[in-house]
C-alpha cells in the first residue's frame, strides 16, 4: 500500500506558474513509475506527464515544453512544475504511482488548478 498526497494547486492567472508536489508514504520502495493526470469538468482523466524510476520522462503534447516533471526518490516526492499556464490547463490534477512489475495503480485525492484568463 502507498499513500499519495498532492499539494500546490490553486488559482493563477494565464501565463503564470504553479508547482505541484506529491508526497508518497508507505511501501514506497516498490514504486515504479509516477505520473500526473488531470481531469477537467466533463472530460476524461488524461495523462499529463510521467517519470520512471530511472528518470525517463513523458509529456502529453498539450504540455510539452511548458511543464517539467521530477522526483526525489530519497524523499519520496514528485513535482510538476507548470509554466505558461492557460485556461485549458484548468482541471483537478491527480498524482499516480505504479507499484511493482505489474504496475498496480495508486492515486492521490487530487488538487484543483484553476487558470483565469
């Protein structure tokens, strides 16, 4: 079992920046990939960015070049630096961790990001 707690969401003007954090606790030694997903009202949850245990990253096309993902394995914290935010980035952002070789998904409770235009 792993517990994931997000923080750092809030209200920001278009063009601004936010940094989200996800703190993991519990059986963290079996965490494999970690990532950020988001869900806007009326839309499906989508993958925003992912980072593997060895630091390889993936970004959705919509955020490539604006968002940066990183993780501190020693402190069990993952970050999402979001720059040049626009209204389309407004959503609830969820932290995800995949455990073990079978990649069992664990989720945080979500944090709201609202970008005003």
